[in-house]
C-alpha cells in the first residue's frame, strides 16, 4: 500500500470516510515526512505540529459524530508564508516581517478551515513573492526534491517542494507572474492560477494588486479542483473578489475532451525551448489530440508586447507596497528584491496608465480572436526545467517567467500539469490557459491528460 | 553629468520616490532603466482608442 503521505487528497479522504485512517494518522504521516526530508528541501518556514494534531483530533471527533464536512475534512495542507494564519508569523520570507504575528486568518485559510482542512504550516517563498527562482529567502532557499542542486522555481518555492516531496497533501500559492505555475512545472506537481478575482486575497501580503492571484498546488488535478472549490467565491473582505458563480469543479472532471478546441501558438511560446521540454509538451498536446481534442494553430494577439505591460504595472505597484520600508530600511531586503523595487521608481505614471489600457485592449483581443475559436491554449509552462542553483538569477528569472507572466496580465485561468521529465530526471509542465471563469474546462483537460499518462506516479528519490 | 546620463536619471527618479540609490547601485538600476524605457516605448506604440474609432473623422477632402 502507498504510504499515507503520498496519497492524493481524494484517496486519503476516502480512507477517512471509511474510517480506515484518521486525520491524526495523516498529520503524523506528514510530520514524519517533514522530519525525514524537511532539512533537505527547506520547504517549511513554520511547522504547526502541535496545532495540527489538536485540529486533527477535533476533526476525528466530528467525523465520528457523523459530521464530516466533505473531502477536505481532516486533510493536512500548508500555505505559502504570505497568507495570514491567526497567531502565527507571516514572514513573507523576509527579514522585515520576521516575527510579525497575524491577528486573524486570511480569507483563503478561513475557507480551508471551514472545509475541514488542517493547516500544517507555512511554506518558504522568494522574499515578498518578488522573484521566480525561490533563491532569495531570509530563511534560505527551498531545494528541488528531484535534485537539490537545482532551484524549485518560485515564488511559491516551498509550496512546490513540499507537495512534490509528500510533506503535505496540497498547498496554497500565489501567482503574480507565474509563481504558482513555475514551481509546479519545476517540481513536477499541478498548480492552478485561477481567474483574477476567483479566489479571495484578503489577508494575503500583496505584491502587485492588479496582477496577484491565489491558488492551489497539489499532486493531482482532482486535488487541485477540491482545494479550488473550497477557496473560490466572493469575499466581502476583498473588494476585487468576484461573485461569479462557482461550479462543481470535481464533477467537471468526469467529462472527456472529445471535441474540445485547443489552440497551439505558432510563435512566442515555442521559441528557444529546452529540447526535452519541447518534445514533452508537443507529445502532451498529441495525447490530448488522441483523446479527441481538436488541435489547431492559433495566433495570439499582442503576445510579444504583453510582458511590457506586466513590467509597467508590476514594478510600480510593488514599490507602492514597499515604499516606506524602502525609504527607511532598504538594506533589509535581499539584493534581487531591492533591485526590482528600485526599478519601480523608474516607471512613470503615463506608462502605468498605458499599461492598464493595453491590458484592456489585449483582453478584448484574446476574447474576440482566441476564445471565440478555442476553448484552451496549450503551451509549455516553462521554457526550461529547473536551472541549477548557481546559475545567474536575473537571466534565469527572465527565462522562467516568459510563458507565465502574460497570462497574469490577461487574468485568465491557467494550469501547469506535469508532462514529462528531462534526460536528467527533472520534471516540466504543460500549461493550459482557458477562458475567464472557465477553470472547469482547464481542469477537465488537465485531468484527462493526467489520467492518460503516468507522470503522477513518479516520486523523487531521497 | 546631464539627465541624459542613465545613472543620474535613475538616481533622480529614485529620489522622486524618496529612495536613495547608493553609488554602488546606480549602474545596475541605470541598466534596468533601459529595459523599463523599452517597455514603455512598446506600450506607447499602441492606439488605445482615445481618438477611436478611427472612422470617426472622415478623410480630409482632397484638393
């Protein structure tokens, strides 16, 4: 039998439902795995072992009374250390916030708890979520479970490492330019950036208001769907969260992809790819076609200019958050984050406004020219597998974000699902991007692909 | 140095946001400034419709 900590949420939940395992068994299995591999992955900043055990006992009592809340009840999950958890520090992996205790739960954590999930701890990240490598953390970088000489990707570095190494069943991450999808790709797990506004950001330390998204990471698409279900929907504490109806995501997974229209870009997303990544992604698209999807080339409007829009929005929005600390204690930032914040001062107001107008134009163009013809766009999530930790940060960062950050400007839902390994044994992901609010189709296609392949069966060797 | 000098310009822009750029950082930020300027130029090329639709004005009569 598979060890408990490697089960999917769906499998573990089924054991709980049948009383063949208890929430405490799952928490203890996760804690044992953290003990076993935690030091080598550095995925956690804070482990809430005692609190998790107390919550697990309480969950077991509720379930014994016949008050099981649903598939997440009793499941240990962890959150990027950017989400507030009441009574626990929210460090953002920074020196500046180290020791800052959150007064209340963030909206997403509140919803996870309401669904019965057990918060196991807070996960490492690139400082203030402002970097795609995960290398700059006040607590040291997380390490890739597949090869500790390689980065995890970021900024949700600990989320990717912890899920990939079985230290928790799922995690929350955030994604402003790819920070869920990049570590998902590089660590070999599933990561979903939902539609902008789908998931509350209340109690989440911001990076860039108009680009920030929160979302789930897990080992299977179904598990991502279960977490998304719990955290989606309008939150009156987040004015930018949407009241758009939330469908039953898990139910949508039962469908096939026959007749689904998938566009494959004729440029940009297939430029300068690692050869293993290119063959793996093209093979994955072929699998979807074999399953009945209709695959055709697509030209993506404004794609080459979208990164310029991201630049002129993210840089000043991030500095606006950090301006006071950058004036008073700039030396307390890591080199890479300080540099990006300083650059924020060089974007003038006109460029910021033009970038927001460009965003509206690009969204209209994708809606009218892409999503009128296609249900999904299929691309690599990253151009490369996990780079070595001693490679240049700036060059690595620019290469890592180039297929993910355009989607943040659009605000459309996008998933990275594992679709292969390089000859050196490093994973990489297929990115499927869908229509606004149509996470269900994104999940359905990713699930169909996942079920047709066996990448999810692989485990990193420690 | 004039404001055409990227390092001086970077320092001035940072100062406008209340940031002090030590000399050791000027070259790096000035280098990044070029990238920001290129992004801004890219965005400035587009017609965002303030004068749109383009068809609102008829072509001037030929003489």
